[in-house]
C-alpha cells in the first residue's frame, strides 16, 4: 500500500498544470534534439541549467528528465530515415532501421521504435518505483567510508565502460577530480587552488564548465565537420503502425531489450548507449533466423530502442537514491539539484518525497506524450531534418552566454565559459571524451567530504576503508574491474567492441 500512496502523491505533483506543461516542453525538446544530429541531451541539459534556477525543484527535474528520455525517441527518426543517429544510443538502430526504410518500410520501423520505447519506458518506470525505496533504505545505513568506496567504484566503472582509450578516460576523471578541489576547503574554509582569483573562492562554475564542454565545444567541433549527405526517405514512410505479424515477431525482442536495458541503466557508465548495443548483440545471438539482421529485420529496431529507453529511465535510480550519477546526464541533473540547494541521496528521498515521486509519475506521463508526439507527427520531424546546422549554432552560442551570466550575474562566469569551451574543443580534437571529467567534477567534492568524515571518525586510521564490510566490497569490485581490463585478452575484446 505504501507504493500506491507514494504514487498517488507523485501524480498529485505531476498532473498540476505547470508540471504537465514543463513535462511536455521537456519531451518535445528531447525529441527535437534527438532528431537534429550534433546536439544531444547532455549539451541541451547543460544549456538549460540556468532556467532551472527559477523553477521549483520538482518542475525543473521533470523537464530535464523529459529531455533525457525524450532524446532516445527522437534519435531513432534520423537513424531510420537518414542513416545518421541523432543520439549516440541510436547508432545501432541505423543498421536495420535504415535498411527497412530503403525497402519502403520506414513507417513500420518508426512505429515499432515508438511502441517499443513506450512499453520499455513504462516498465522501466515501474522498476524505478519498486526498487528505489528499498535501495534508499539500505543507503541510509551507509557510513562515510561506504559512500566514499561506492563513488570510487562508480568512477572506475565509468572509466572501464567509457568509449575510447582507458588512459584518456582515467586522465579525464583525474582532471575532473582536480577541478572539483578548487575553492574553499570543506572543513576549514581555507581558500585553495584559486591562483589569487577571488571569484574562484566558491569553486568553478558548474554551469560554465558544462556548457563550455558540451555546448560551445560541440558546436565548434561540429562546424568543422563536413555536412553529411542527408538522403531523407520521405516517399516510403506510408503507414506508420506495424502489422500484427510485426508486433508478434517483436514481443520477445522488446521484452529482452527492456530487461537488459533496465539492468544496465543502473550500472556506472551504463545508461542508454551501453543498453542499446548490448540488446542488439543479445538479439542476434538468441533470435530465430539471425541472418536477417543487418538487412532490415524489424527485431533489430525493436530490441535496441526498447533497451535505450529502459536504460535511460533506470539510470535515475542511483542518482536519486544514492546521489551517484551513472552517466554524464545524471551528473548534470545532480548539478541542477545542487543549484536548488538539494543534495541528492536517501535523505532527499525522505525529506522531499514529492520531488522523487513527482519525477517517477511524470515519467509515465512523459512516455505517453512521446507516443502521441512520435506517431502522428513523423512528417514534422522529417521536415526538421532539412534545417541547416549553420542556422542552429548562433542560437546555441547566444543561449549559452545568456544562461551562464544569468545564474550569478557575474561577468567572470563568461570568462570561465570561454576557457572551458577552448579546453573542451582541444579535448575533442585529442580524442578525449569529456563525459568522465564531468563525473569526476561532481563526485570529487563529495568523495573528499566522505573520506575526511571517515578519517575523522576513525581518528585518522585509513584502515576504516577496509574494516567496513560494505566499503571493502565496493573497493574489491573496483579493483576487480581494473584487474579485468588489464588482462590483454579482455582489453582487446573491449577495444574491438568499442570500435564496432
């Protein structure tokens, strides 16, 4: 009965006129940025952080959450029609989705993508509602040493599962941890690592760094890329709803994708991207007639689309219950809550239940909005594919500058935006993924605080990290991940998988 009363509380928050409006705005923007290649949910959430400052926390999180899982819907449209993934998690959808479009079956491909996403998103939201409260109760028993080791495990997991070079991912995490140390010391209040700049006494501006790394730097990087040949399949869309035979064929694919995505979304470094790749691989292994995969098999669309939406929804579980982000978008959402003065974690769930359950209830509403947006409005999204990128980037740059300045009305934040934009561009040119840096920046101050609390309680004895069973378990798991990736055979398999 507790879950029913909690869901009633959540729907009471989510169905207010203001929250319904912001939920719709969030999923609409998510679909839009999913359709338009080269932007992505991380950049969009980073750019919209300043807007959340004047909203109440529940409304802000409902909108940002809608952007994140909405982008998974929109990314499939370009993947199927143009063979360009609008969002990284839609890369796998291009394989069979575009092949179906070239066969004149773009309509059923788009339809099954929307239906699989809706079913998976709805089930994954139920998983969030069922498993978050008991996980939060367990988290309340965590000691400072346990939290520190959990965050170490989260960072190691994010490094191991990050795309590209392990060394570069480790370097990005370390850089993020170092940047998180700038400002006032947590316990003593001593100013450190500011190089005599008084404006850095409160630390580096999270919004300036996020917008610079994921907004402006991405714009500059995309501008120097040649525009892809966009051969949009318009004439072959036809009837969007899949046939009964298609639906029967996809039932177990959607089920497997939903289960796999729900599980992988919780893991550090997981989320929608890893879920979609894993679901497609599993589907090829277990499905009948796997030789059809790659030539327009509808199951190759249903499974990854179900997985990426399920992964997007369940990635909220560690963020809301433990305060540990599983991917860069969740790190930005933690930043949004911190702007509101809220520290995510089990205490926040107890003290602000309307926030947590309002977000959960809004996910069901948002998934319904997305189904209504994606099935009837396919023609609108197709026309948006013709918008030149040169018309988008001035608006993005202007929005970033206004947004960063509006948070503190401090010109120095604009200077930080310029510095981090240049740094982000250099990192992209060097092949360094900036996502682990954001995770390090968000988790760094929290790791330092919990470590120092643990050492104060133990009178400076570092063995407290090992004598606590939970802390030791997390550290052993992190060590096992590092050892496994050091084994040549596993490292080779990982590199091959990342290239694919």
